[in-house]
C-alpha cells in the first residue's frame, strides 16, 4: 500500500481532531501518515501528527461536485503539509518543493482510487494555486490567458470563425506551453479542461444563488422568531450564528 504508518504499519485511516472552536473547517492530524511514491522507489513523503488541514481545499459552493473529504482526503492531507513547508522555504526552494508535492498529490489521488480525470482537474487547480501563491503576477497572467483563450474559442464557435482564428488559437496555446516549459502540461491541461472548469464555476454560482435564497429566508425567520442569525456557509454546532 502506498500509504502507511511511520513504522511501516498498515494504514488504518486518517485520525483527525477539530482544530479549534473557531476554525469550522480545519482539523489536526492525530497520527502521522507516510506515503511511498510508487514511481520513485524509496521516496517517501509524510504528514506528521499535528499537521493542520482543511482536507481538499475545495470552495464550499462546489462541494456537491468535488467534496473536500472522501478518497481524496489522504492525498489532500499530504499536500497540505508539503504546501505549508513550501511557504517557509526560501522562494526558489519553496517553488520546487511545491511543484514536487503537487505532482505527488496527483499520483496519490490516482493511487487511492480517484478517477484520472478528477485527479487531473484537482492537480491543475493546485498548480494554479502554486503560481498564485508563489509567483502571483505570473499566476494572474496565467488565469487571464486561459480565460481569454476560452472566451475566444467560444466566440469562434458561436460566430463561425474562419480558419485563421483556429490557427491563431492553436498557435497561442503552443506558444504558452513553450513559455511555460516545465509547466507545459499544466497549461495544456488548463486549456483542454477549460470547459470543465466553466461547468464547475457555473455550478458554484448556482449553488451560491440557492444558498443566498435559503439564507435570506432563514434570516427573516430568525428575525421574527428570534435566535441566532444564520451564516451563508456550512455550519456546525458552536459556530452557527457567529
């Protein structure tokens, strides 16, 4: 098994404890988890006891599409610890550590039964996060390029654009991959999976709209009948109403 305990014992599940009364989505790892990379013999990665994690960092409006827990939880805890270490490293070292843990995250997802498509989507998402967190300006440009490229593609389909438009889009995609060099696969994935990200964004907007309606009704009811005011996010006992 790729996941196991610190002494090589079989993995018996994630042992988590709520981080604190005010961190409604944060947990503390109670038992160290070790991951042996199946493609790098002898290479191990670990999330030690005490690691703070929010599991898969999925925005709550799209939890119905990709949940923060489930099969992806083990890989997510591992990624959270590696990302935290990368933030404390010098910039160049932190960038390389984060790149490595992002790749480990994708492989670990597949090893734990997450479908290849979903694993690739989650890997691409953390790849964008790596740029935004460690190379913010480039990350913003990357997001802007992907959005603009897909907007041009949609416009070309709707308008029935001629072949120069498609050649230009293909050339732009190829040039972006060449510029990205080691992250060419990331850029290609973002361009190829743009339709799926658009669906996720649409799902998030619809979910958020429904949440706003439910929140508004609950707020009126609480105003009339009394009691704690609702909050527009997932809640738990002891946090609702704060």
